[in-house]
């Protein structure tokens, strides 16, 4: 993990035949996010160029979606409370998501997005931290995150990999 991921995008040529439109490595960005595809509206068109912006934005466009992997690194116990707060503020600002940090009293990385997220743990173990309580998750556990304040903690020694599809919501 961390080196990026292969992403293959298909399309159709002028004759309507299926082709490989793009085959590339996509690197890991801010907040451990690797965005593969983004739509501006739902329903989307098959001709929409879903190339995600760089750097990645935490939330999808208004009325849109985003498909991503995200890596959760092991907890860094050496960070002071002040360093953790500064790091969180910088990373969320870089992802255009400073406004998502509404209640960070449990953890400086807690955030709330205006989305419904379908999340699958692909590898590793994570703990889903909520305003009240937390829940350990293992590979192939699924979370439907409905615009609630949360953060993903990794108490293991290796990064965890999660997949998410984020849908803009009201």
C-alpha cells in the first residue's frame, strides 16, 4: 500500500466497440485518499470524464459521487495533542474539507461529510470511532456511513485499506 493502484477505465471507440480508454497508476494523496472516478451528477452519462481532481477533495461534487480507496495508517503515539490537531487541520484543509471538522472532541481527525458512504474494509483492521462508542471492523465488514461524525483508527502495525463510494446527500 502507499505506492498507488492500477486503474483501468473502459470506453467505446467511434465504431461503438469497447476499448481501454485509460490504464494508469493512481497515487495516494491527502488523507490517504486514492480517487479512481468521480461523477458530477446522478444519473451520470457514459461519456462523462470522471477524472478526479488533484489534489483529491474529501467530498464528491454537489449531486455527484466518488469512488475511492483510502489507507488508514497505524496510530502515531508520538504526536502530541497539539501536533495531531495541526496535522488534522492541514490535511482537511488540503482536501478542501476544513468545514467537515465539526466536533473533534474525541479525535482531531473526526469529521462529518454531506454524504452517504458505502465503505468496505479490504485489508487490515480498523476501529470506527463515533461520537458515542466505537466498533472494531475486519476485512469485508461493510459500513453505510450516513453523514455522521466519525474517524477510522488503526491500532495495528500495518496500514489498513478501505474502499468507499461516496454519494452526495442532503
